[in-house]
C-alpha cells in the first residue's frame, strides 16, 4: 500500500537497465586505471639516490655520503641539506653530476652550515637542466 501511495504521489520509479549499470561501472573502473597510470608516469624519475651516511666535520660543515644511480651519459642534479636538532635547514647546496660511463657511483659532498648540523642528507635528485 505504501509503495502505491508513493508511486501515485511521485510517479512510478523506472527500473534501471542492467546495460546502463554495466557501462557506468566499466567507465568508473577505466577512469580509475587511467588516473593511476597517469600518477605512475608523472612520478617516474630515471635518477635515484641512497643516503649512505654523514659526518659532522665542524660546527659549520657537514659531509654527506650517498650513492647515485642514473642512466649512462645523463647529467643529474641533487639538492643536499644539513639539518639542525629541530629539523631546520642549516645548510643547503645543489650539485651537478655527470655525465658518467657507469650507472651507479658513490659521492661524498661537503656542505657549509650556518649552525651546528646533526644530520646531512640528499633531499632530491633529478635529470635536467638545473633548477
């Protein structure tokens, strides 16, 4: 009885088509796959790095050791940072590397600091034409 009253008041609800549901579902899945693929491609970088260690040379200098992997013949850039006890950046420098004839190399770079650093690390690396 309630369904009849609602149908009389608001009109009868049209049954949804199975084909329409299938098309909408497949469209949603295709959109999610395309978005995931786009994010994967956009975040791909041919250069990678691994922090190996650091040493505090003095109150005003830190040395960062790291491995850099990049395609042969490529020029890469890395931002290296020194951080204070409160995670503030007390030293920063951009270095250019390459081109090299091997894919993986180990580097040790010194960074001057404005205050005592408690750590040093590679912030980011990329292939390209500098900053």
